[in-house]
């Protein structure tokens, strides 16, 4: 399970410019291993600072938005039967 206990607030009480994979995964409520794999395959936006993988807040928002799916409506049962036309 995802460990969301790691805070994204630094010791000075400010949000860091970049998030670690663990922090970003906690915000997204996904496994860190999934996020690292997606970043390694360049499927999600991320930054490499030297050899260190990091995520900006904009990256996290973009990842969340990319996962959105529109709601599906259930097909109407007996569609057209018993309906009145008010034309």
C-alpha cells in the first residue's frame, strides 16, 4: 500500500519546488513503483535532476488530469417504449 505519511511540507513550512517519487506517489495515491516505471518509460511528465527523479506540482496535476475519464451513462432500458412526444 502507499505510504502517505511522508509530508510534502519541508521543515520551514513551505512546499518544496520539486517532489520526490514517494511524495508525488502519495499525492496521487498510487504506488511509487508504478510512478517510477511510468516516468522511466516517459509516459508521465517528470524531471531528472542529475540522476534523481523529481516531479513538479504541475507534473502531478497533469498526471492526475491525464487519468480522467468521462462518466458513462447507463443505457436506457426499454428506450422509446412508453415515451410520449410533446411536439
